[in-house]
C-alpha cells in the first residue's frame, strides 16, 4: 500500500518514523512527501512540491495531512477524498469547519476519513466516542483540551510562577507557539470541543457560535484564593445538549479537588463524557507533542490497513447552539474593585465586565 | 442479522434492552435466549434451555455470552466459534484462561471474538488498547479494576466507615456479591489484569502466576495514617514487562495525592498504560453495573455489524512471569507489634509475615 504525506514538520517527521517501523508488520511504503523545496536534502526523490503530484497519483491510496493552516489542507483533503484516497489528518481547524463535508465525501467515494489526532492529540478519544455513541446518548462533555494553557496553569499553581514566567517556560520547553494567542484565548479549545460535540451529538456546530473567555487574566493571587476554597483552576471546555439545543462554553473553571479533571497536570489533556447508558467516561493522555500525535495518526492508518476504519455521523440532527449564559452555572467573580463574590444568574455582559471570572464546576 | 443470548440475568437483561433500541438503526433481532425454564414467563417462545438450540442454529450469526462461571461458558464460546458464529462475552474468568484459543478459533473460522466488557466493564479499553499497541509498545499497566473493593475503600476513607460497614453498604447497594471473597482477595482483579497484560504484551499469562494480596486487613486507622502521609490507599494491579519478562502484582497500594488514580472513587475503575510512543494514557469509567457493561457488549456488537470488529494478538511472545518481589518497590509495612515502617528489598515471605502492607506508588 503506497502512502503520501503532506507536511514534513515536527509531526510529519514523527509519522514518517512510525510508518517506517510499521513496515515490519504491514505492506506499507511512504512514497511521496509534500513540503517546501528546502527539504530536498533530507527527503531526496520522495519530495514533491506540488500537492497534485500526490492528489493525482493513482498508486497512492492513503494520505496523511499534517500541514497546519486552512486553505492548502482543505484543498488537499477534499481533493484526495474526491479521488477515493483515504485521508488521515490532525488538523483541528479544517476538521472543525468541514467535518460533515469530509465525511460525506468519504462515503461518496468509498474511502475513509480519519481524524483521531485532531482532538485530544495522542489520546484515543475519537474512535471510542464513535463506537460508544452507537449505544450511549452523550449529553455532556467536559474537556481539558489544550496542553499549552494547562502547562501554564500547572506551573503557576504548583511552582508559584507568574503568568509571564510560566508562558516563557512553556515556550522554552516546546509547549507553546511563538504566538500563543489562539491557545491563551481558547480558540484552539473551541475547535476541539466543536469536533467532539459534533460527533457526539451528530450534527454541525459553527466555531463562531462557541463562547470562549481566555486565561490571560489569571494571577498567582487568584490561584491561591481558589486553592484555599478547595478547588484548582483549569481551562475547561463544557458542552451540553438538551435534545437538539446545544450549549458550549470555554472558560477558566474551578474544578473541585478529587474531581477526575483536577489531577490533569502540565501538558496532559483529558476528556470526560456523560451519557444515557455509560454514566461518566474519561480519557486521559498527552494532548500534543510529535510522537503522541503521530501515534494517533498511525493508529488511524492501521485501522484503514485492517479495514476497520471508523464511520462518522451523517448530519442527523439540526443542532441549535444556545448563545445564552448557562444560567444554572455558579461563577467566581472578581469585580473592577478587586472584590470577590460567588454569583449565579450572571449574563455574559456582566461576566465580561468583571476583572476576572471563573466558572465553578 | 439474527442473534442469540446466553444468560438472562442482570447483564443479559441490559443487553436485551439495548439490542431492542438498536433495531432502529440496524437490522438485528434477538431470536433465542438461553436460560433456566423459570424464565419462560418473561421470555416466552424465545427461551431455549439447551445451549445447542443456539449453537446449532445456522441462522444465528452472532451470540452474546453473559452466563458467568467457567464450564458452560467455555462450551458455549468454543462451540459457537467453531460453527463460525461471532461471539461477544463479558466473562473475565473464561477469557483470562482461554484468550489465545478463542482468538485462534475466531481466525480459523472467519468470525469475531469480542470481549470489551471482560476487563474494565463499561470503560472502552480493550479496543483502544488493541489499536494503540499496533504502534505503541506498552510496558506498564496500572489499574483500579474492581468496583466492589474501590467502593469499600472510598466509603472507609471519605465517610469513616469500618471495613465491615463499608462491605455491608456495598452489598446493600448492589456493588458486592453475597460471597465477596474473589473481590476482596484480588482474584477478580487478577483475571482482568491478565487479559489486559496478555493483549498489551501479546502473549499468554496464567492466572495462577499472578501474585495477589487482599484488602481485608485494612482498617480506618491505617487509612488515616496513609492519608496523613499524603497518599490514598487503592487496590491496584501493577503490570510491567521488560522484554518477555513480566511482573504482575495485585496489592493494596498507596497512591500519591494528585496522581490520576487518586481521584478514582466508589464503583469507578481506571486503567493507565505507559508505552514507547504514548507516554501515559488513562481510561476511566464505571467498571461494573448492568447498563455500563451491556453498553460495552453492544458496542462490540455494533463493531461486528459494521465489519469493524477488532483483531486480537496471535501469541507472538513467549512471556515468562517473574515470581520474585519487585525489589525496586517501596513498601509501607505494619509488623505484628503494630510498628509502621517504610521498607525496600522485602521478599514476599517477609511481606506476608506482616500484619498489613501496602505498596507505595
């Protein structure tokens, strides 16, 4: 089975190595790799610099897309699926925006679309979720879905670092990007909770409809106060559905000590599902990193090679994303005069007018 | 697709109900149910009282075995696989003893053998493990795998109950069997860690080779002392491999606060895998109960209906189970004079000569 790889960056190199290890057990070969001309020295004749050298190659039946960004990956994924090539991607931006289209293209062209690595990184969560929801109606999802921000909050809380120092350390250790805005403001989490919610609730959700409030206002003093109340602050995505009404919010959240999410530290991630038959399930592991992410990608590859690839939803439900505040939620609010109060029935306007707030789980 | 069910007890009834819900999406029908004649009133014409009424029925392609015990389930599972019927079971005793034989029978007869519910109950762990080990070499497994004992330890620790009162409460709430010896001594955990280890390390392990030490010696005083040291006591299965050498021990274990296993309470279970490419993965959920277990069984059923059933190992490795104490482990030991000490390099004889001991994680 001939494979093509789009992107030879940090994750692409991990995939390349793991696929080489796989050749002991499976008849697979990575025949072409798309990247910039500068990679010629490493990749030799395998390098192609035109995506259509892979898309139009009829010998290649499976491709892995790890380019990052939106436009080029979208062209690659839809182009390959239309040619009947199975596609594996880790691209949360593209998957969160076009999941239904890609699943339908895969169905129409009798190939697979796999995206285990797009939410939860190295944690096997997409496949267990797809299996589980055949039997279990999932109604709530709680996730710590971003390694960068969880690393920062852990270092501030456990080692007393300031926000700035924790962010600098995250950058130094490769857990934060040069421009960490998408992580700090929760946009990265929005995309991942969108993918998980769309799958679990079998419908489409627009990233723009998901409320998010970032962690840049967190200080050491706030964390200490929260700790003294028996909680730990985490950056949590909370998704709930009631019939076809969906509420999704990404907010700093006070998690009580002893709660399964309270023990998720550093670059680890976790996702917790609650449903009709299964009560609570939690999946925990490294949410990012070259080798964990590549492992999830290559697990998808093996499932395709063994004809066991998962089958996603076909937009069965017309979901309506609720834009109102979750009025049942309790909030920890610091007002402009630094006065702390515990409040319910807060509107988003009131919450955003505060100096800092956190949801209380 | 016509199905047969062996056993209409607590789990069997859950399976029956979930399969009825499934008929909206899949062409499935439960046509025969094996149980005692006394179930005639509930099951009517579907009841059969001879296992061969199902085994020899060529119209039935998939069976679910939830009888419990060893001899009859073994006859049912091997008989059905030999007839080319796919088998789904929750029976940890039979699976832990005959896994290789069943997997080979399934391969030979071109059908599936699925056992997601046999370890970890309602937690999807077998399938993610089988997928994951295609890429990741798992070398360590830690599990809280028994709902009864975890419930007892939680109630003693959080609510100050005595061992006897906690056990009585577990029985009253349906979390402990009338004769709880297999749970309290760790035999139930032995079977489950055997199944997980056999899969992860791709080889056979004999239940009798797995060391286990029960929790009947735990007192409120011991739990308080352990708590004051910053730990919580859990009944943990620890499995490690080094090449083909395997060490598996089931022991009361002191888990440090903040460790992912420390937040696993009441009837919940969790399994933690550490491997070559994935660092640590944890799966958490309800380890027992009618509907969670039935959910795992019916997830297996759906994977067979969608032609995505998992493929287990074929005994690739000759594993040798190490019978020696893990000499690197640290132990909390209470001697016959009630003196507490922290020890290393203890032999099993010395450990068993103590009044109580716990491994320190």
